């Protein structure tokens, strides 16, 4: 039996995995910080032994990009120290690990979609701690384990850009949205399904890194325009530049991810971003 520990199960991706879990012949253990302290090595070890865990999907993360600039220790505890604990135990018990990372490990100065082997250069604390977490896993060179970098996650669960735009669009006549940050959104349900589908196919001698987002290229401005159009919300979206919306942490201006590797090695088809947005809006009751 495949006994899967899903950490961070109340987040967007963890919630989607939980939603899809009944479609798979796995035994799942969904945890959050309320019932498993992944910063405590002994707590994780005891949980693994008690439940005979042989696969871990680590969705737990500190994702408050701006707050991380003032809360480096907290971000590092979750994004790096806890990850090192998990990697150590995966090495000790021969556990398969799927760890989620981010496009923020890059500085966004590329001119073509980032490949997995491209040079990393995070611009803020969030990206730095996520990259340190990756390095902690790589240090153990885990067999049958992977890191998945993703971008612009949204879902019907939790707080995210799509739900924020829907709310603001209903409250305001017009909004200014950044047009000079380019990337691709990721519907968490698509990523969750991919993870669950590829678990039996993961078979590597050392840790491998993969990129995953939906297909397509757009800006936050384009994304907002399409959200309003699909949800039939009468709110004017105005394009603004990044400097007009200053934030404590810098964002990558260009964070397109090349997904050729994951598509080829696991023989998967990744949905186009507009098609996935339609599906999410249907779940939210915003589109029929």
C-alpha cells in the first residue's frame, strides 16, 4: 500500500489533493501545523513510523512574499529547516518525496522560459528560503524523489489572485493591474492531479527538478481582463507598471517556466491556462 503523508494540506494545493484523493488507490494522511509540527524532527519521525509512511508530498510553505522580508526566521523555518528535516527522514527511511518549490528562485531577468538547470538568483527572502529548501533536499541526493517548481498558483480554496480579482471587480468600477510581469498561472487542481498521476512513475537514482505551470504566456493584467470577461463582471482593468505598485519584496518580471522535461518524462498533457480558469470559475460558481 502507498501510504502518503501530505503536509500543508489546508493550503491551495493540499486542499486540491485532498479533493482528488478519493479517485486514487492510495492511503492518505493529511496534516497541517495543527496536528504535525514539521519543524520538529522527532514529531515527523514518530508520525512516519506510526503510519508506515512511504511517500511524502510536501505542500507546506511560508508563502507571504512581502511579510517574509520582516519574518525571515519564520520563513526559513518552514521553507528550509522543515524541508531539511523531511529530506533527512526520507533518506533514513527510503521514502519517496515530492516537494513543491517556486519560480521565485529565479530573478526574472531571463529572455526565454526558464529550464530546470538555469542559474538561480532569488531576489527576496521568500525565494531565498525556498531555494535553501531545495538545496537541503539536494544535499541528501534522494532517490525516487523530485522537486516541482511552479508559479502563480490559484484555486477555489484559500486566498489567491483569482478570488481577489473577483471580489474587487464586484466592489470597484476600475482597477489598476500590473502588465510588466510576465508568466503563467497554475490551477492547483491541475498540478494536484499531475502529482497524484506520476507518483508510481517516479523512479530516479538522484533528486530531479521539474517545472510545472499551465500552458500559455500572459501578464497579471491579461489574467485580470480574462477573469472579468469570463465572470461577466463590469470592471475596467487599467494596465500599470510595477513601479506604480511598490511592494516590500521584488517580483520576477519574467517567470515563464519551460515544462518540456516533465511532459516528456512522465508523458503528461498540461492544460491551457484559459481552459483551467474556466474550470476554476465553474467551481466557484462564477461561470456556467
